C-alpha cells in the first residue's frame, strides 16, 4: 500500500511541475522566428518560460513532450494571421498528435515534411493560403483521424491533383475535408473514398469533381454518414445524372448534392432511409418526388428547391414526423398542397414558392393542427395559383415570423385576427385580390419589420390607428391599392422607415408632400407616385436616394441633384408633373433620372457636357415629352454607363453626334419625334448591345446603314419611320434574328423587299410574355421598355405586352416588285403593312400560314390576280385593307372577310360580300364604278312603270269623287259582295262543327 501511495504522490507532483523537452522548445522558437506575427499571437512564447505554458501548446502530462499545437487564427476574416514559411524544425516534435494552423496565410506550397509526423491524428491546414499540389507524403500519416485542407473563400487555389491514391493509406481517417481543392483530374476519387473503412464524414465541395466516376456497387463502404459534394458543376461540361451509388449508402445521415447541374430524375430506389438531411437544390432534376423520401422517418431537413420537379406532393408527407425544414420552391410541382402537410408537428420552415400549386388555400391550410400552429416559424407560398379566402386559423400561429402568400389569386378580407401574430416580422401579401381595408389590428403587430401589401384591391381610410404599435416597422410597400391616408399633418409616427411605397393612395387633392415624412431620418426609398400631391418639393426630400413622385401635379424648378448626403446612389423618377425651367445638373452617383412629360425647356448642353465630373454613372436617362430644344451636344463620351436614353417628343435639332457611339452599354435609344437631320452616324455601330433603336419622325436622310444588320445583333425593335431615308433595303438587315418590330414606313426607300426577311426568326417563333426592363437591384425596381407602334390604322403604345408584338411596316415608300413568298414563313407575325408602294404580282397562297395575323394592309399598290381562298384560315384577322389594287374575282367566303367593311376591297375588280356587286357565273362581277363621288345608274323601266301605275290609280279616284252616281254604285257593289261573303262563311262553319252524338 505504501509503495502504491508513493507512486501516486510522485505522479501528482510530477504533473504539476512538468517541463517541455529542451529540443522541442528550441524547435518551437525556431518556428516562431521564421514567421511574421503582426498581431503578436505568439507573444507568450518566451524562451525563459516553460513552453508547456505557452499559448496554443499542450504537452503530455507525464513526459512533457508536445502533443498538440492549437494555433488556429480565430479571426473569421483571416486578419492578423501568420505569414511566412513553416520551419522544418517542427520535425523534432516527434510525439505531435494534433496540429491546427488554420486561418493563417503562409503562402507557398504545403511542406512535404508534414508527412513525417507519423503520430499525427489531427491535421487542419484549412484557409492557410497554401498553393501548389497537395504532397503525396500526407498519405504516410496512417494514424490520422481528421484531415482538413479546405481553401476558405477560394481566395487561393490549390492546383489540381493527379490522383488521390495517397489518401488510401489513411486507414484510420474518419473526417476528410478538401473543399475548393481542384480534384478534376482525380477520376478515381470514388474508389479511393470507398477504400477508407473508417471514413464517417467527407467534404468535397467546389472541387470540380467528376461526379460520374465509376464505382463497384458490390463492395461499398457502409461507414460514411455525412457526405457533402455540392457545387461541383464544371462550366462548359455536359450535365450529368445523379450518382446512384450515393443512395445505396445505408448508414448515410446527411447528404448535400446541391448546385451540381444534375440532369434527369432523382433515383427511384434508395437504401439510405436513415437520412436526416437531404440537400439537392439548384440542379435540373426533372422527376417527381420519389416515394422513398417519404420513408425517411428521421428526416429533419429536406431541400429540393430550384429544380424542375413536377407532379404533386404525396399525402405520405405525413410520415415525416421529424421534419423541421421543407423547401421545394422554384420547381414545377402541381396539384393541391396536401392538407396533411399542416399536421407536421415539428415543422418550422415550409417553402413551396414558385410552383404550380392550385386550389383553395383553405383546403390545404383550413384545418391546421395545433402543433403545426405552435411550431411553424416560416410559411412561404408565393407565386403559385392558390385561390380562395384566408381563414381565421391564419391568425392563430404562435411562433410565425415570416408569412409570404404573395403573387397568387387570394381574395376576400384579410382575417381580422392577423394582429394576434405577435412574433411576425415579415408579412407579404402583395399581388393578390384582397379586398376590404387595412385592418386596425395591423397596429398590434409590434414585432413587424416588413409589410408588403401592394397591388391588391384594398380600399378605405387608413388612420394612425393602423400604425399605433408598429415600433419596429422598417419597410412598407402598399402601392397599387385604393386607400386614403388620413393622419394629422403633425403626426409623429412610432416607427423609423427605411422605405415607404404608397403609390396610387389618395393623399388628398391639392395636398403637399406630408410634413411628417421629414421626421423619418433613415428613409432611403419614397414612392408617392400618382397620389394627387402638388406644390413645390421641400428641400429635405432631395436627400432621399430613391425618389418616385411621378404622375402628380408638382411644379416649380428642380435644383441641381448633386446626390444624397448618405452617399447611396440615386434613383429619381419625377415624370408626368408640371416642372419647368432648365434641366438640373446631377451628381455622378445618380443612376436613374426620369424627368419625362414635364415642361423643361432650353438646351441640354449644360447638362450633358457639365465638367463637374469627368464621367457620370447614369444608366437610365428619360427626358422625353418636354420642350427641350437646340442641337444634341457631342459630349456623350462622359456617360459611358448609359443603358437607356430617351429624348423623344422634344424640339431637338441638328444631327446625331458621333459621340453617341461611345455608349457601348446602350440598350435602348429613343430620339423620335424631334427635328433631327443628317445621316445615322457610322460610330453607332459600336453600340452593339442595342435592343431598341427608335429614330422615327425626324428628317434623317441617306440610306439605312448596312452595319445595322451586321453589328447590332441584339436589335429587337427598329423604328425609322417618317424620315427621308432612301436607297434600297440591304439584305444585311436580315441578320437581325431577334427582330420583332421593323418599321421603315413613310420614307423614300426603293427597290425590292428582300426575300431573306424569312430570317427574322423571332417573327416565326411563338412569343411569350417577358418584360423588357432596366432594373436596379437595391430596391427591386424596374423601368419597363415601351414603344409606339402603328397597327390597324391607329397608333398604339405598348409596354408590359411589348414582347408579344411582332410587326413589319414598310408602307408609304417606293418599293417595287412582288411580295416575297418567303414573308409567309413568319408565322407569328401579327401585323404586316406594305401599303402605298408600287408592288406588283399576286398574293401568295401561303398567306394562310400566317395564322397569327391580326392586321394586314396591302392597299394602294398594283397587286393583281385573285384573293387567295387561304385568307379564310386567318381567324385572328380583324383589320384588312386590300383597296385600290388590280385584284379580280370573287372575295373568298369566310366569317372574317364577310364581316369586314366594304372599304377594305374597293378600287379593285372584285365581287361578292361585303361588296354589293354580285358575281357572274364565271366568278367575275359586273363592272361598277366605286369612286366615292359617282352615282348609281338609273333604271328608267321601273321609273316609267311606277309613274303609269300612279297616273291610272289617280284617274279612278278622281272619277269616283266627282261623279256621285258612279260612287254610289261602286260602294253598293262592295257592300253586296261583303254580305254574300259573310253568309257563305257562316254556313260553312256550321256544317263543319255539326251536331255531337
């Protein structure tokens, strides 16, 4: 007993007074000497102090040998870490088991001598700035349990490794992390990983892996529980299908295959039923949700978002009783959302956004369980096709923080008890059909930060009560309703807003910008468009970075817009008001400026050529519809970021300056309805991103430049109408495959219509509704492109539906030759106008292929022949003008053609409805003069016959009036005949009725 006691005492005393080995101490000092330590992380490493007391150094309690170096940089951004080279003197730490140097920035290659630490069990070199090839000597660390070589933030890249065979020697390895290391050449990675019998967790994310690497399924390791292979999609590499072997890992608990560009279906068979987490978002998976997922009863996290999954969600979702997070947004899922989903008791986040779910929302969420109401924190269902009313159950959530039902077809009243959602921070109900008013109960949502109720059908009066307790409110989007704001001018709101958007609200006739807004010190976005405000704009308003006050009655002069004091970029929309005076100067930070449809006057040279800044950052400039005059200045080189430029409907004169060619990012140019002259400058061929070019209604001359077709490949809308352009239409224009609108009308163009117009593939491809807009992401706002188009004899303004418009207008020129048959291949063309030219020949029978035509005008040419019967196939045609040609024969019979006005066919040799002339047996009509001032030929036979009848009848009547005896005899005869007729009828009736037996 005494000896045992003595041993224990010696151990305790030795443990308290253990010193590190001198050789190891010197090695550590040499290691420190070779490093740069800007933050003095190794300040405790003093040669006079026991190295076992140094920070980050852990010694064995018995031997004093250094066992662990925990020298990780704890700064999350890697600031203040070590720099320099690792000193090989560390090899003297022969008993080292734990080495963590993560988060520093050593640079250079990973030293190969690290492979000599044969006792090492833990090695973490993540985020250390090493580059070059991973040394194969690391494969000598046979005792290693954890290896972390992750490259943090991909700031420094490790060269691609030729092979991972060296990993096979790490038989004890349980954790391997090589995130962001380039493994594109390691084609055998799957076999190597499968050879590690102890591996539990694997991180190969952003490694450029070959995910289709072959693997023998029959001899798979079952130790792997955590597998993370996300973000391995390689640019310009064909899509791959999911790797089926992964789903055969029976012990798998967590898997991440997101952002790999997987194509095809999710495997229908899986042995990985123990899964707790599944991440396969951001791929191109095209199957339904496989049944095996509903068998993973331990599943807690399921993310299927951003794929192409279709079909319904099964009622078997009820089996996933442990489910905490379910995200299936941005897919093609359809059907009704199963009502059993509202019985999941552990669910905290449910995201089914941007799918095709249909049906009444009350069918899915009208009978939510109490535990569902208790646990749910995030319900996200926007951009589906849900309809119906919200039940009062939506006001009974206990923990809900985020509710998004936007962009559906929900209607009815917002439940009154919505104010009971005391935890709610974000409420998004925009773009629905909700009615009623803004409930007073909204004022009880004291945790609410973001409220989006714009674009509904709300109406009524909003008072201070609705905002009474919204002390945390930061954002209010409520535009597009019919609400009236009735608060005191001296109101002191309980909140400090960052954004307020209440466009189309009624702020009162002749009211000014509400003075209480001046108390909102942090506001960066204000939209009071179309609210009826008037007067001058207070000076404090100009400090707001995003300012939308269009469609009001504001007036006065605008001061120089030199940018907000808080330094944010400016978005300023003041269109459709009554501002006047010269244009204001702007700061180089302003991005959007809309001053259209006001009364600004004078020139624009002081604005465009302002020398305050060398260049300007403006991307959108809308000055159309003013009274600006003078020449276009030649200073556009100062505006290199412009994408949208509109100076239409002013009084600008002179030529288009050459410096416009410096606008290399320009997508939309509108200079129409001015007094511009000269030629279209050659320098504009550098504006290769142009989508719209509208130079119509000016006095431009010369030919249409060939570079329009060769260099402006993205051009979609080309409008050059009402100028003095001459020459032939070059076949180079046919290279514009994206062209939807071509308007060259009212010029002096000659020659033939190019047959290559059939290359306008956008006019032969089915159109879909897409908005052409110029956006700025900070406020998720957009400026929609618009165009004025002459169709059906009238001018139409298109905006949100512009992408559906396809038209060719070559009218009022000097074009000759026939109408190319190739034009009829443009089967999605909706309007075609070739009127007032010198076109000859016949109308092609293939005209019937253009089934989308709504407007067709071939009038005032010299077309001949018959009208093709295929016109009967044009069921959408509602405007047709073939007048004043040399067409002959019968107008084809169809509901469409016969319903048109006869003026559509006059000036020809046609017959049949809707014309009044009939057709003879051979189909030709009687020749008739159809000029407006001619009278119809008089048929004298019928005139004489009528006069003879009138004279004879008058003679009989006069004789009876003047001769009494004749008159008495005539009326006596009539009376006798009436009596006889009456007696005859009575006898006949009695005989027919007869006696009844």
